[in-house]
């Protein structure tokens, strides 16, 4: 059963943004979760439209779940939501538009919070504004609990743990090579366009944007995002730039500072393109293409045109396409003396939907059901990362939910 702490608040978990494309999938996940049923956990759907929430609840068959109507800019409604919840799981994005009041309310009420934002400048603002207050109230505020950035953050976490356990040495460098098959949601593109329109591309380019003050190294340039193609001996393959790395690397560097990874720790990630000459060509054109498209999207007319062609918020890939998706993150860790550890984080299903839903819901369930086992002890609050706020509890929950999180995989 859920711990006695739960009785002080009406709901153990509130799913905010439950009527959205990913939100509806989180409701289905909770409705079907054996852990939710066996623990007696109380939960509710929340969002701005009672009619939409009622329709989602009906479609999922979760009649036991409550409904809380709350518009994102209504401070009193956000306050009531946070007061009534132990854990809030949010999928209402763009988060820079709909997330700030909710996080502030969670911090005030010591309510734990997870989301799937990839909006690094928004999170930088939350860190500046709320980290210390959340430490005082004990609220664990954990953004980036989707495909950005759990596979990256847990790859680095596993590499560091495996190096210590196996060789008693610190991991000084981790590299991750991603392969992905998946589509884009209208909501994800809306968040990307909103971030580009906000004129915060300089902030996004800072490799240490999310680091605690005093942890920015002198040699920032050696941590710059890789732009060109490379043949990597550790992976035996050609690698090119990976579009999510501008988000994920910043999150892993915050984890490195919060968890005390090695001084000067290096983390980079790439898209894995294969072994032969065709892969070399693909890596080169991807590097040029990704540079050109990023530059083009910063121009307002091109961005407006791309926005017109993109699927609208609320839409996303078909069920068949989401079932056919997958991702694989192969990781390699090095110690200063030349020791190496390898591993893999992978799952079936569209990374931005199926895998994201699993990662986000299991993050919320880790907070709701295994709070006393989380890293840092029960008093630990603050603007945390998946690795620093959820750590091995999340690793185990995701394994139990069918995700691969392996050290020494047979495939590299
Ligand atoms: N990390 C990852 O890997 C990952 C993967 C997928 C998505 N995402 C991010 O997750 C977010 C959601 O994606 P999505 O595809 O589910 O988007 P979506 O379908 O557009 O859903 C957006 C949600 O926000 C709600 N909302 C909009 N305005 C609101 C307001 N004023 N007050 C309260 N709620 C409001 C919408 O409610 P209504 O239904 O009432 O309009 C809807 O529930 C995006 O920011 C996206 O970038 C991240």
C-alpha cells in the first residue's frame, strides 16, 4: 500500500495535461499499471477542459481516477492542484508557456514534480528561481523525464557506477551513440518553435547552461557540441550530430555536478550511422544538413513556413507508427587509466511517445511508491535531474517495465 504520508493529500499523483497527445497515453499507462492498482494509489486527471478530461477518463476506463480542472495561468487553481497532490506529472507544453505557475506552486507546497520538457532555457530560469526554495520545502522538481533526457542521464549514471564497481576508478568520459526510429508530435514541434522564437539560442548553445553556479569548468570549449562527422573506434562506426544532444548533454552535466562525477568529466552523444562508406557520406551530409536547418529555423519567415507545415498541437504519429518505433543508446565509459565499460539503454516503441510515456510514468511512480529509497534521502529537494533525483530506483522500475538498461551488452 502507499505510505501513510499519502493520506495528508487527496491524490498521490495528478496527471496534468491529460487531454494532450502524450497526456492521453499517460492516462492509459496509469489505468493499466498493475502497480497503480495493487498499491491503492489515488490519482487524478487534470487540465483546462472538464469535457476533454471526462472523455479521456471514459476512453481509458479509469473511472476510479478523479478530475481536477485547472488552467495553467490561474494561480489559485495551480495552488489548489499542488496542495492536493503528492506528485504532479505534467505533459502540458510548451512548458515555457504552461509550466511556470505549476512548478512555482509545487515548490511552495513541497509537491514533487516530473515533466517531459526539453526546453533548457525555461529550466535554467526555474533553477535560478526555485532551486533553493525547493531544497527548503523538500519538493523534488525533476524536468526532462522523457526521451529527453532519461536514456542519456541513465547511460552516464550506469557508466559511472559500473566503472566504480568494477575497477574502483572514476569514469572521466562517457560517449553515447543513438539509433532511433520514430515520429514527431505537433506539441513537440510547437515547443521547438516557441523556444526558437524566444531568441534564446545563445543560452541553448551554452554547454553548461544548467550547471549549479561554481561548477562551470575553465575549458568550456572542450565540451562544445560536436558538429562534424567522425569515425569512432569505440563504436566501430561513423557518428554524426544528434539533434537532441543540445538538451541531453546539459542535463547530464548538471547530474555530473550534483552527483560528483569526476572533475573535468566529459559527456558527448551522437547519432550512429553505420560502418561503411555510405555511412561516412551520411555522416557528412547530416552534419552539413543539421547545421543548415538549425540556422534556417532561426529565421522568422522560414520558421513560420515550417510551423504551417507541421502537425498541430494535439496531433502525433499513428498507433501503428508508434508501435513500430524504437531507440537504442549504446554507451562507452573511460577511466583516466584506460579502463573501459560498455552498455546499452534501449526500448521498443516510438521514443517520443511509447518510451517517453513509460519513462515519465515510472518516474512519477518512483516518487509516489518508493520515495524513501530515492537518492539523497527523504529531505532532498531542489531542481534535480532524473539521475540525481530518481537514480537506481528508476533504473529498476524501467527494467521491470520492459526497458533494456544493460551493462556489457552483446551488441555494440
Ligand atoms: N521529452 C520528450 O521526449 C517529449 C516527447 C513528446 C512530447 N514532449 C513535450 O511534451 C509536451 C506535450 O506534447 P504533446 O504532443 O502531448 O502536446 P499536445 O498534444 O499539444 O498537448 C498539450 C497539452 O497542454 C494543454 N494545454 C494547452 N494550453 C493550456 C492551458 N492554457 N492550460 C492548461 N493546459 C493547457 C493541452 O490542453 P487542451 O487539450 O485543453 O488543449 C494539452 O493537454 C510538449 O512540450 C512536447 O515538446 C516531450
